[in-house]
């Protein structure tokens, strides 16, 4: 652990809690062209959503149907690529983009994201920021080899406490972990002791699981915020039940409906 371990976590304002309670949705499935890796082509936070440019409009329309009444859903490319979910990381306070981001892309993001969101370019050797960082609105888990300067930029732009960590002995924490302010889903083979330690750090409940019919690469298979989640098309009903349960998306009976779906 590195920064601000002793800092007292700020509670979200009452209006944020009311908003979350009012708009909690179920997890839905989507695919980008023929890929189930929705987390590669999108980035979802509590104040905005980025979706890759191109691909099928069906992918974009899933996000728009779920989110557009509440937050902007923005088409984006980063350095001319469509893998915006793997090369960016963000929360409701800010968005970090890698050094390959062009000035035109940067100004497009700044023009379309909400006013309070800071967009910051990061000069970091490990440029797939989404693979190297997992965060919610309060805490970030980062790759153990990330530059000290990058760590400070993360703390400053995203307004989070930063901890160097691994998930199931893997340094790509962003690939193997998805965090919201409600909970976190981690690699299926994460030892219980590691999970308890990580849960203490991030101060939300964690559970181990899979997406896309047994895939351990959680970050690629699901995107989530405090009131919605989108999973890859191959995600089973049981896996969706786990996602809805840990991210507190459905009222009681989420697991029950998942089991009924499976039996049918």
C-alpha cells in the first residue's frame, strides 16, 4: 500500500445515494461485432460511459437504452484504436488516457464529458491503463510497477487513495478485477485471504467469479457502475446472478431468477 491509508473515506452526498437507489437496473448482455469482451470496447463510470467508435450500432444501443437518461454515452477512439476500455481508466471525478491519445480525441472527450470530469493524459510506459488499474470513486488498485508520477496523477485526477496490489498473484489488476462503490468482482482463483485483504483496502465486499461462460478475465467481460452492468453475450444466467448480487443491482430474487433461467 502506498498513499493515504489513514485517510477517512468520504461518504457520497445524499443526492447521489438517492439517485443510485432510484435507478438501480439489472445486468444486461451485449457483444461488440463478434466479441464478448465488452470491457475492451467500453468504459463505464457513475458520470459517463465511453463506447468504441464503429462496430455494430446494437452494441451502442444497449448502453444508450440503459444509461442515456442518466449519463452521457460517448463514442470514442484512443490513438485511433477502438479498445477504449483497456487503454483508459476513470471514475465520476476524472478520466485518464494514455500518451497515444491525439489532441483531437482529447478535445472530443473534454467537449462531451460532464463539466466536473477532468480528462488527463498520462505519460506511462504501461500504456494499457485499463489493464493496470482498477478503481471506484474512492480507491484505486494499481500494477506494482506503475511509475511514481503516474500514481500521483491517479490520486490527483481521480481523487482516490492508491494502493499497489495483485489479484490472484497477477499484476494486471484492471484485467482481473472490476470495482464499483457497491462491491467488486475478482478472478475466480483469488485465495480467500487475499480477497479479505483487498476488501479491507477498498472497503467494499468482494467476491470471486467468472464471466462469459467461465472466463477469468473479469475486466474484459463486464463493465459496471453503481446502478447498471453490461456483460458479454456468453455470460451465463448464474454468472449474471453473481454480478447482480455483488454489485447490488437487483432487488432480492436476482439469484432466484438466474436459477429459473438456467433450469428452463
